[in-house]
RNA sequence: GGUCGUUUAGCGCAGCUGGUAGCGCACUCGCUUGACGUGCGAGUGGUCACAGGUUCGAGUCCUGUAACGACCACCA
């Protein structure tokens, strides 16, 4: 029964309904079928603070394409979704909201704060999940996870304790990146460098023993109160006499040693460096080498330390519980309580007054900033937890070198290896409350530390009540476990056995260091296997001008708005089209418009088919196939092979490009037009055409389904079909029986002829309504005798005569490689113009022939090029010669 | 400073293992052709950044140069 469909496709009438239909059918759920091959993707968990942006849209479109493709291929397919608690980002948002209410974290305390955080998660954490559903994502929502849920938390503790027992996690006073705004340490990976204008302040420190003034430069004069040495290079001739001497630190009037260290580079500046072990990473190392005191002069919220801080620190050290490397704290006196910026100003003023500044040199400087708030980070000595990286990195490097995990495209392998080889110990503790609390308990009585899987109440040594470490773990610590913690690890669950290791990880190149590398080393350490076999890297989605989409620029494009205006399928098609792994892409309304048009084209093709279908059109191919049927089936069959191949190689952009071309150019513009002839004739011929139309259309819909799931399902449901849903129907397979090479070649000749006639008619401004008789002279008389009906329909022919040769007076002649076509047009023709046209064409073909002749007369070419290439050129040559002869003949006829 | 990437029609991009350059948009001309004007037909437009090299033959491989971009890096 023919159904009435709207003239234009409206995604709003379709998408939500179809999505609910899929949910009801439970098609997304992975059934854990032991004998089936699996295909697994774990989603890069979006932050619960997140709103869907174009990056997510791209990432999830690619994943859904792969998942839907494999599901249709018959794999037991799992796409495991979830969200990340995003410690810093979420905590910052909640603190922000509390500020509006006039409350601080400290006022309400840890417990109340966490209550608020969980409330917040319940309220907003689901937003991004809803948005992913709008995109059509076929995730297994029954398996949705959260990095802070019970299972993931258990995995985190297990890992922490195991690493601690292996001495791969340690606690110590180390140099960390401190964000005075977020009030926490952050890892090296979380520091972003920005170029800022700054100065070198060239300072003069007096040498106690000789009284000379030593010049040294610094970009951070506010740290000078914490200087505990001045370094020179042992080899530096200029300063050999100063070995063992001391400097008088300005302002504090304190004696500090001059040390010899390789860090002092003779070729740079004056070769003299001030050493501030508490507030500079290099100086920290120098300090360790020379056993220098570490004097902290900044508070953790970015102010200079004063009496209070000093007394606290002194008391702690005096208690005997502090580690040997506990830093001292300085009472900065008049500077105490100033922010670092205020202190810089005040200290510079005082240095100036004292004559300690030689000169100021303006420079551009890469300054480390916090990736969250972009506040300049302060390097600071602080007691933190670290993961010892080297023993973990080594097997992770080896696994990738051996190809156990491959990056697509390959160039990111190097990126990964560089990152892994250069990585330093990972600072994992954060001075935040939202996150996995560090499972370490301290005894206030005897100082004993207990690290445990279970909560600890009493000190196992002295029995006193213990306190848990107040800090939480870096968000990425739990993300690193995501591929297996979500499958049940450390329990050996059915899911873990069946779906792990996973197959493909899809993510952007900006996150390789943060996340991908940490998953790889974590997985190898705890599960003994790499977490996935392939990492598919995609680029950034930029705006139409190629700029990064950012909040500050305000150039972000909201995917939901795009979906609202154009539909999710159009958005997905836009993101997939032209996408090549690892490369950035530009996004513009124009492109989405083109995608929307394509959806509409597909819609109308199906509308046409439906309008013509009878009661019971069979789903199989008819036994009688016409030349155009064989042609389109042959091309379709080839398409199946290529698209499948492209998808298997992650060439999603290429695959969808081929589909687009086939559907629009081959199927719609040619096949449907040709099929109309038989449809209008009616009878058995029409029935055969209908069956081929349905067959090819169904195949196209399946191939396109991973890219455009909604519209393909909607159309598939209205067409005759078997099964419940296209998304669980079988992926088309290449079929030897549908290879029709000779029909492809014949149709090629016919189509070339039709195009040539159309071309000539257009050039001569012949009205489309004006029909004319056409004579086709060709050695392929069999082929062209089949083409009569086609030419009548598509080339404005009133009648077609086919023969090996014609002599048609007063005619236009059109020469193709395989035929000469004559159209008598009487007075309508300007013979002079016609002759000029033919002459021009002759010149062009002659040029082509010259090119081929040159090749064929080259002995080197003949002897060295492969035989088939030479043969092809000979064939080409013969065609050109033939064409030239025909053109010459036509010119002569005009006279 | 190091590593990597990009450079092909006005714009946005494809071009796999080397065999006389393609797509979309835009542009020009024509079309109420019974699926679609979100459409149909026909066109215009490129010495494939530059310079060398390998090869019978290079957008495609090698070397170098330039511009732009990304990532990494402790430059006091």
C-alpha cells in the first residue's frame, strides 16, 4: 500500500520517536553472548559539569558510527557510557554557586559540602546524558557508570593500595605546581604555558668575603626572600675565586652560600643564578644536591607567609612527626600577608632603594598557568602523593612499540611515546573535597600512617583514633582505570571476561597525555593487558573561520541548536563528511545545510519508490535483470565492498563520501530516472524495476544507517522489510553474482552519449521541450540499440536510429569515444558556429593524442612501464585517432 | 629550542600502494522534465607553496626552503 509522505523531511517528527522505539526494543543493550565475537568501546566520560559541545558531538558521532556498523555486522557490541566527576571543575562550580549565597566551604564543612556536590550531580549530571541521546548515541544505558560510583571507587582504592605496597606510590615534600586560585596542587599535564610580557630584573648580591657585587637575573623577584644559595658553574673562570664564599641576601641581610652546580649555565646571562628551593623546580633540585635549606615564603593561597605560618610550621617540626625534608617557613615581616603580586612591587621598591637593582630587561616569557582558571601557577614545595612513573611507563612504551595498541593515524604513536618517555612522577593528591579521598590514615599520637582498602578507625600500632588524609585524588587517577573499572574490575566479572580488553578508544589528540597514556600504563599494570587495540584520534572542530571554539571568543556553536534546526542526522553527516583521522575540521551552517539537503534527497527518493510500489513487492531480486539493473547492482555491490573496507580501516569520511556520491549521482540522478521508463510502462517490467529499486534502496539505507540512524530507520520501516529494526538488520555483503562488468561498460558508453547530446543541446540553447531525431553511428550497435528509450527520456530524442554509419544532411554531429551522433536541426543551426565548435574540439583531442603519442614513442616507457599500462595507453591512442577521424569527417560535411 | 602537522579551483576539503587532477559550497546559462527548486540539466574555474632529486612518468616518494598551525620544553 502506497503511503503518503511529506514532500520535505522533517526530523522533528521522527528523531525522538525513533529513539524511544530503539530504547523500547532494548537494541542498545549488550547481551553478553559468550560465543559471539565482541566489539567494545568505552565512552570518554564527559564531565558532569559539561554541556554538549561540538567536540563531544564529533567524538560521539564517530563512536556511534563504529558501534552501529559492528552491531549490524553481528558482533556482540557494547558501547559503555558514563560520566566523570571532574573534581576541580565541579568543585569550582559548586564553590562559585555557594559564593552567590555568601557561604564558603570552610563554613559548612566537608560533609555538608559533599552533600551539596551530590545534589548538584543528581540535578545536573544527567544533562549531558540526555544530550548524547539527542545525538542518537546507541549506548548501553543499563551499564552507565560514574567515576565516583561504588564500583569505580573500589577500583581506585584497590589500585592505590597495590601501588603503595609496591612502593610505586609515595608521599613526600616535592616541587608541585600550585594554583593559588583553585587552592590545590595540579599535575604537570594540567599546566598550560602562555606567553606573557615580563622582565628580567638584574639584581646585585654582595659577596661577603670579597665585597664585590654579583649580578644575577630573575623573573620572579618576589621569591628572593626564600633564597638559600647562589649558584655558579664550577668551570666558570670568572667566578673561580668565589668558591666557598657567601652572599649577603639583600633586605634580609642573611648570609647564604655560593655553591657550584651544573644548573648554572656559563653561556646564559651572567652565569650566576639565585637559588630558591621552595619556589622553583630547578632550584629545588639544586637544593637537594647541595643539601640546602628549603625556605617557604608563600602561603598556599598566594600570600607571603608571616608569623602565624612560621609558628605553625615550627611547632609541627618540633613535634617530631614531620618528615626530615619538611620545609622551613619564613616570617616575611613587613611583606607578610601581601599577595605575591603586591610583594613583588614592594620588594622591588625596597631593592631599588637599597641600590640592588642594576637594570630591568623586558622579555617575553612562557608562564605556566592553571588549565582550569588560567591563574599563574606558583611552583611550591608541598607534601603530596606521587606515582612513580618510570617502572609503569616502561611496559606501556613497549606495548605500543610492539603494536599491541595502535594509534590511528600512526603519527600519534610518536606523540604518545614522547609523552611517555618524558613523563615525570605524577602528583596525584589534590587539596579538594570532591573526589576519591586518599585511603591513608594518620595517627596523631604516634605518627603511624596506614594505607588500606577498608576504612580505618584506630591506629594499628597504638590504638589511638586516626584521621584520614584530607586530600582527594586527581580526577585522572580514576579516569585511568575507566576501561576496566567500568566492567567490574577488580572482580573478575562476566563482563570483564567477555568485553575486555576493549577494541577502540575514540578521542581527541589534546588528551593523549592526560588520559590515553595513563589508561595504557594502568591497564598493563593491573590487568596485564592493554586496554584497547586501537586509539582513533580525531581533531578539533573549529568555527567557519578556522578558529578554536571557545567561551571567551563566544564563537562556540551549540550542537543542540543545530539539531533543532537541521536534525541530528544532518549534524552527524556534517561531522563525518570529510573527516580524516587526526585532522581538525571546520564547521559551518553551509555544511549542515548541505547535509540537510542530502537527507531530504534520500527522503524523496524513498517517497518516489513508495508512491510506485504495489501491494506486495518482493524483497528479492527478479530473475530478469535489465541492463540498467545490472549496472546499478554492480556499482552498488562494489560500494558495499568499499564502504565496508573503509569503515574497517576507520576511514569514516571516505566511506560516507562514497555513499553520498552513489546515492545522489548514481541512484537518484540516473537509476531512478531510467527506472521511470519501465514503471510507466507497467506490467512485469515495472514489477522488476520495483524489486531492484527496493533492493538497492534497502542496501543503501543499511550502509548509511551508522551515519544517519534516524532517517534510515524511518524510511526502512515504511519500505517492505524483514525484521524489527534496521539497526539490528544484517550489514550488506559483497556478492560475486552481482558483478556485471560488461553491463557497466555498456552503460558507460550510453551515459557518455547522453551527456554529450545534452551538452550540445545546452550549448546551442535548444529548448528542452524541443525534441529532435537522433542518429547514433557506432560499432557498438547492440549497446546503442538498447539505449533508444534512454535517449528519448534523457536526451531530448523524439526518435532514435542506430547503425554502423550514417550520412545525415544538415545535421549537428556529436563525437564521443564510441559513437558519432547526428541530430538534424535544419535552420536552427548556425553552421559557421558549428564548424568552429568542431574545430575547437578537434584541436583539443589532437592535443590529447599528442600527449599519448609522446609517451608511446618513448622507448623507455615501452620497455620499463608495466605491460597493462602500455596497453591502456595504446587503447587510448586508438580512441583518439578514431575520434579525430570522425571529427574531421563531420567538419568536411559542413563544408 | 624540540617534535609533528598543514600548504590542491574564489571558499571548505578528498586524492590509498606514483600512470595526463576530483567533491561540496559559491559562480554562469537553461529548466513549473508527475520524488525532491533543500530540485534537474549544462558549464566557468587549478603551471597541486617554492627549489632540487629519484623515476620512462610525481599532487602522490626523497632532500631542502618558506608561510601558517599544534603539541612538548626548567631557559635563571
